[in-house]
């Protein structure tokens, strides 16, 4: 009689065909969700990467001038004075990825042959603010003149958060002469000596490409200056020192999302806790969910707002969705064991769910940064 009772209990706690079908459907649904999310995420990030590569090529081409190209006359009535300009960066300071800017300490020098102009006193940054300007050297012999200034400046730069931190960034120092008078000058890029001090680059940055060049442009407005004849097309020269920078994306990626990854790992622990122990089974998941939200807010406040789905948004969304689905799984698991009394089926459901969540989440978080990387 006892053996018959045990046999009935074993039959009741066995996994039926419908149970296997349910677990298979649950597994397929989870994998499909990860596959769809991963597919659209990878496709979107690859699109961002293609846009960035085209922009980078255009950026490099736009800073360069083909050999033999002649600059237009800056004033038709007078021949401009040619001033050779070079920049050497002593130190690159802090970056502000949210507000958009970076600081630099650099030397800028001028060589020219006309005593009527003072290019070191009248130059200005087009894309930033000069905080300090100090003349370090001056030299004059015969008609040749030389001045070198050390400059501390904050430079504006809008960082693209679409693929951060796996995107390359182009940094520029753009200089124009701010004086207006009868005597005009034309900048000429001096490659000799221009560059970046290896000691001044933060360890987590590298700049494989630099370029010193001059571009010419016409201002959109003459500001009704009476010295400029009506209809005259004035041309300004702009010295540009451009750098293409690389950042250690993997280290920043792991640092930004270490709290999120820890939260998801905590959420996975619940698969080893019986669902009838409601407090730890559900409490861990709920705590992990709010921790993931806090990490989302923390990372989001360090980046500039963006009107499209970025890598950061994708990683946070996958983490939050995963934790939420583990709570859904716990609710189903509790129903199977507490209401249906099918402990064996519940254990099988928990084991399969843990494996599927681990594979799906890990695979997605490997594919997304790989798709974003330049």
C-alpha cells in the first residue's frame, strides 16, 4: 500500500509531455527575444559605425589641402603677409563628454617677415576659449621674426554617444587671426615641429594620426564693416591642428557597466533558490532591478543627450529586460511548485531557464560592443 502511494506521488511529480513542451516553448521564446534584440542592436550599431567611418574619411580629407593648391587672395588690393604657424601639444587634460569639451596645454609659434603685424597677440581660437596666453620666446634677425606662446585653453568638442566608448574621436585646435586692419595675413601650416608630447597624453588615449593644415573660408557676413568694399569677397585663413584619437573602449565599457553586470549576476542566483522561499527568490531580483536602474541613470548623466538608441541604451535595456524576465520566471516557478505541487518539473524549469538566460545575455553583450567597435 505504501509502495502504491509512492508510485502515485512519483507519477504526479513526473514531467509530462505538456511540461516538456512548455519548457521548450519558454526556451524558444527567450532565445527569440535575445535574437531579435541582438539582431536589431547589431544592425543599428553597424549603421552608426558606417556613418562614423564616412565622417572620419571626410574629416581627414576636409583638413588636408592637395599639393600645389593656391590660396585665394585675402584682399584684392593688398598682398597678404604669409605667417607660418605650428602647434605642439604639451598636455591633454580632462574631457567632458556630457557638456562637450576638452582642455589642452600647447605651444603655438609664428614665423613671418613683416614688422607691421603681431600674429601672436591677435590670434584666437575658433572652437574654444583661451584661458591663459604667455609669450615664451621672441626672436628677430634681419627681416625674419619668430614668437612662441604657451596657451592653456578649453576647446569645444561634441562627443558622439551613439557608440561610446568604442568610437574614434577627431579633436582639432582651430586658430584664426582676430585683428582687422589694412594689413592682412595668411596662415601657412608648418609641419616641422608640430605634434603631441608622448608624456602629455593620458595613458588611456592614443592618437595614431595628426595633421597640421590651413583652410580658407569666406565669412557669412562682413558685419557691415565700412573698410570692406560692397560686394567684395573677403577670405580668411584658418590654421587647423587635427588629431584622430582612440580610447580604450573595453576598459571604459566594463567600468561603466560593472554595476549592471553584477545586478544581472545577482538576478541569476535566484534559480538556485526554491520559489517557496519568496523573500530571497523575489527580493534579489527586485533589488537587482533597482540597482540596474541606478546604473542606467549614473551612466546616462555622464553622456550628452541623444535622440537615437545608443550602445549605452541598448546594454541597459538588455540588462533590465533580463532581470524583469527572471522575475517572471520566478513567478511561474512558484506556481509550478506551490500550486501544482510539481517540484521535479520546477527544478527542471529552473535549470533550463538559468542556462538559456546565461547564454542569451552573455551572447548579446558580446555582440553589441563588437558591432560598435571601429
